[in-house]
C-alpha cells in the first residue's frame, strides 16, 4: 500500500482547495519531509483528510466524548456529536471534501473520496450524511459508492489494513506521540505494543508457554503409564516367545491349507465349466444332425437339377433341329 496524493477543501482550518502530490512533483524524490506550521495552521487537518476517505474516522476524534457541538448555524435538534467526523466541516462553509489516491495491495491505483454538505447548500442548512466512494483509476470504474459500509469494506480489503493497523503502521497521531514522549518506561513499552502491534508477540509467547506446559503434562502422564507397566520375567518372556512362534507356524500351516483348498475349489469350478461346455456342444450337435436330415429332400432335388443342367445344351440343339425340319416340311 502506498499513498499517492491527498486533496481536500473546507476541512477545519483549511478553507482553500489543497493538494499534496506524493507520487510526482517535488515530493516524488524526497524520502523524508516534515509538515510544520503554527498552531491552527492545519497540520492535523492534513492527517484528518488522509483518514476520512479511507475510514470515515480520524485519530483525534476517535476516542473523544460525544457531547453536542453548537456550530452557530444548526438548530438544537441538528447538532452533531463532538466525535462525529462531520464536525470537520469548516464554519461558514456549505460543503467539504477529502480525496486520497493510493495503490492497493493488488497493485491497482484507487481514489477514495469523502464529502459532506449542508442541505440546499445553505449556511443554515442541516448537515447531511457524509458520502463515500471508491474509484478504480486504472480501469476507470466505480468500485463502491452506494452504502458507506460497502465502501469502507472495499477500502479496507484493498489497503490490507484496518483503522487501528493503519494508525500503528502509517499514521502516528499527535496525541499518542505526546503521550509516548511523557510516559514512563513501562508506559512507553505498553504504548509501543499498542502502536506497533507487538502485543501479539506477547500473546503468542504466552500461548506457546501454555502449550509447552500442556505437552509436558501429557508427556508426564504417558511416562507414568509406561512406568506402571510391570516387566515380564525372562522365563515367562521366553515361554511367550515360544508360544508366539508356535502360533506363527500354525498360521503359516493354515495359510498353506487355505491355498491348497482354494486350488481344489478352482479345479472343480473349471471342471464344472468344461462339463457344461460339453453338454452345450452335444446339444448343438444334435440340432445340427436334425437340420441335416431335414435338408435331405432338398439335397436330392438339387442333385437332379445339377444333372439336368448338363443336358440343357443338347436339348437346345434338338429343339433347334426339330424347328428347322418343321419349317422345311412346311415349305
């Protein structure tokens, strides 16, 4: 994840449109830079502008109370709580926005936008619900814009960080930094755990220690069970070994007997199959002999016809001669 640009307008003390281009311009080749200025110049507002489009929260408003804030323009029933991010809308302004361009963990460039406005764009209008959106700059497509929860979920998925993790790894809030500077050694250690997430290693160490104790207890139980087993005397052990050998020999004998019996079974099965084949062959032979006997008259007629075929040429010559003699007599 990398922040590429930051933009906004009408946020707290920053009235005019502003833009910080971190991927280009003078800051592109700068590895380290400082945001400085007098109190109220808008240093913390830049951090607010960074967090609002990504999480709809800011570190300096996250842990404060919820007292009602009178901005001099809203009706008593329309006043906002002090921890509401919409209170960052600058006085005498009808609309405000903040934009963050970033590269997600998928390598795609996105633009997250947070904006708020007053009803009818009037100074006395009620502050409306904030609108959030996430736009895919590489594909020029809107990722989410309808529901705030969907936008925040989409942003967190692409950042790979939730608000607490973002504050620990990317943004160190001013109040927590001051607390760190003035804290005792033990308090600083606890604060570093909270800021860097190092408390997870303490939890892992505790879990590993508890796992080790549980495994040692289990190992001790198994060892006690092993020690409770009485060893056999050499004579009794030798007798059991001989008995095991007899049983192994008996098993081998039975296995050979089973193999021999299986061979007999296979032989009888093959013999039965051959007897069945022989019976089927006898039946087929009888049927063939019957068919041959039934075809005897047809064979005799065929023999006569074959004998007559040999006389057909002579019969044709006799017939031709008779026809010639009849024609001569008629002439």
